[in-house]
């Protein structure tokens, strides 16, 4: 019941009862428990058009709990504190003291100690995370770091750890543009290309704990090389540093966007090829899953604005049905979203109770 209101927003009691098939006595009992525990509040009464009877609105009491979300990069720690509805109430951003796991754990514990009464912590990073253990995070030089257990030992606060793109996918699915959808694909473009998949209302995880990795599908066998040595995979066109190193003087991403918009032929070619590769990636993901929505976001989103036409061409060349069936939702990205999605991970882990303490 709490999840229903959290994901879909405040709604009348009668609607919750109908959605969850609850009897009136059960509804009354559960509501009372959630109100007594300070998680839900009863708000104004609203007339329901279907029955004409008044029904009390139920709202989540956001300030009842606070969560710390942390995103780790190669050299910085981005943190956000949110309430139970994933609204950000505070942020912290600091350079990492070192990338040694013990130092990073101590630094996160120090940040956590500055916020009283945290219900849970969620930490995200680019890498392979399995049951709270960072199996591999290349950019930090980590292999098999039991980050979750070390953080629980250091903070005594329940903690969840996950891959950043998977956490972002879940955050969008509960609190963002994908709220309440049963199927969705999230694609992030930027330093790397990430994919997250929701099927039947659940985040897809493979048999070995690996997330879906669509970013290495072949676009053109004569294309550039990606970091894994694939020639012409979607990543090889889309990763920011691969795009930039093809340009004269290796400009910043902003400069490169400026050149492409100004019609510089070299920059145009790089952005157009990336746009086409993105279209193939979107079309292929849609072929696999026929999702309700494809959510496109990430710090490299300017690529879409620069070369939208080529994205559409890539979709047209790869998608096996009418491209109008693809609901492509382009979501502006702010780097703070990464830390917020760490907090959303903590909220999700708390409410689904798969959180060790
Ligand atoms: Zn590749």
C-alpha cells in the first residue's frame, strides 16, 4: 500500500482499495498501521467521480525517513540526502581522499555521520556489483571489494550497493519518468553507455548477476574500436572519449558540441555517426523487448540534440516495426541524479526488506 502511494502519488483510499483488491476492514487496518508509524498521512477529502462518494486522500509522509545516496567516480564522491519520496534535501560533493577501499569506506562513513537518523545508505558506482560486493570497478582499480559489509560495519546503518546504471533505472522506475511502468528500457550516454531493463515491473538481472549489456551490439564492422576491442559496436561510436579523440585537438565535450552545431564537418561526422549508432541501439532494444518506453538520458545527451535526425535513421534501419511504436522519452540529465538514485536504491532496499544490517 505504501509502495502504491509512493510510486503513483497521493490517491484516495477507495482507489488504493480497488487497485490492491483490499476489503474495507483490511484497508482500514493497514491505513491505521501506516499512519501510526508516521509513513502515511490522511489529507483532504476528494469526491470520486465514479461513485460520487467522498474519499480521503492518502499521502506519503516524506519527512518520516531520510536516506543517504552516494555515487563514486574515479576521483570524487557525490552524495545526496533524500526523504522517503526521493526528494533531495541536501547534497555533498567532495574529492576522494584516495581510491583505497578502506579510505573510501571511512570517507562515506564520515559523510553519513554528518546527517542524523539515516534509515539506510545506498552506494552506486560503475562496475559489476553482486550481492553488495564490488566484483570489479575498473576506474577505481577494485576487484572483489565487500563494500556493503564494510560500510555496515563502519556505520551500523543498513546499506545497499549496486551498479550506477541499474540503480538509476530503478530510481526512474519508482520515482521518475518510468513510474509504475511494467516494461521500460533505460539508455544512458556519456563516458560510458549504460542499459537498464524493466520487464514485468522488475529490474532484469541475469543468472550471473550481470545487467543487460546492449551497448556492444554491432553497428558497422569497419567502425572504431571500443575498450573491449570490438570494432564498430555501439559503444565505440558513443563513448565520449572515443568521440573526442577523433576530433582535432581533442576538445572538451562542450566544445565538440559547439563545433558540430556550427557545422564543422569533422565534428558533424563524429556526432552523426554516434547518433546513428544510438538509433541502432534504441531500435535493437525495442526489437528485443517491445517496451512501453525507452528512456534516454545521461551527461552525453547533447548528442541527441545535435544529431536527432541520424538517431531516427538508426532506429528506422534497425527496428522491425513502425518506429512510431517506440515511445522515446528524452530526459534532461543533471549529474546529481546519480547520487539521488543511490538514495532511491536505499529506499527500495528498505521497503522490499532485502537489506542486511
Ligand atoms: Zn564494444
